[in-house]
């Protein structure tokens, strides 16, 4: 837009100031420049409003797609879920609550000992309740298999075998077997 205005100013410099067309042309340049500014301002405002609207809609869609991941939203099997101490996560067949970690020391016949860290979870459906534990044991990070109400499941921490990806310390995966 500035280049257009500069172009017209160069034309004005070539015209004699005494010429009547000079003032008409000067008026035209000022008018055209103001209209160009208003035109671009309207375009920017129009597209900015649309961009803000699209941004708001995309955020709403993402929130609906991800859910709130609280006790009222059912988590899917074989998907990564974040857990926290005493936070209940609803799965289709049971509710799972992380109840903490504990350490157990095992002594071996050769006199050596090893301390294992267990991550304990409570699963519950109605009156049926069970505690399940996961541990990396001696370093082999594998799922912990468990059974609840006649169905077999697996609990994965630290590594999601199906997707071949590492899990964060606050992530787990429950899968049906």
C-alpha cells in the first residue's frame, strides 16, 4: 500500500502545482490511500474474527475428543491413561484407583538381598474389590496380568508393549486379554 502511495506522489511531483489536475490528483491519492487502508483493515478484521472462531471451535473439539479424564469419563482399554494417588479412573468393567507404592526386600540363599518397589492399584465394581500390583522386579519391565470378575486383563507401567513406546511415570495402560 505504501508503494502505491509513493508511486502517486512521484506522479504528483511531475505535475506542475499550478495545474488544476494537481489538486484533483492529490485528492484522489489521499482518498485511494484511505480506502486501501480501510479495505485491508476490514479484511484483517474479517479474517481475524474467523481465525479466532476457528481456534475456539478447534479447542472445543479437542476437549470433547480427549475428555476430562476424571472419574466420570470411561477410559478405553489399550490406551494410555494418566494416574495419580487416590484418583479413580473409570474403565468399562471396573474402577481403578492408584493407592500407592510399597517396598519389599527379598533375601536370596547366597545372602544377597534385593528391594522391589511395587505399585498398588485397587480395582472395584460394585461389591467386588481386588488389589493388584505391578513391579519392574529385577529390571524386566513387563505387564502384570490379573483377573477380575472372570475376565483377564493386563496392567502396563513404564512401557506400552503394543505400541512399543515408553510410558511416563504417571501413565498406565489396561488391556483386555
